C-alpha cells in the first residue's frame, strides 16, 4: 500500500527547476520523483545529525 500523499504548491527559481529537470532526464526519472528522493535523503541526514 502506498503512503498517502498531499498535493502542495512549491515556488522554485526557474533555473533550479530547469536543472532539476536536466538531472531527472539524465536519470530517466520524472523530476517530481527525483525531488522527493532528494528531499527524503536530506531530511534523513538532518534528523540523524540532531
């Protein structure tokens, strides 16, 4: 079973979004999925350091 998700609106600089899309394209992944992976990794790291 998938965890529940919530739709949010997030404003990013256009250049950051373009770079994220470029990285996602290189990994053959949707950019929103890649963003979730990056966020999850950072959250885990931050929680370990506190």
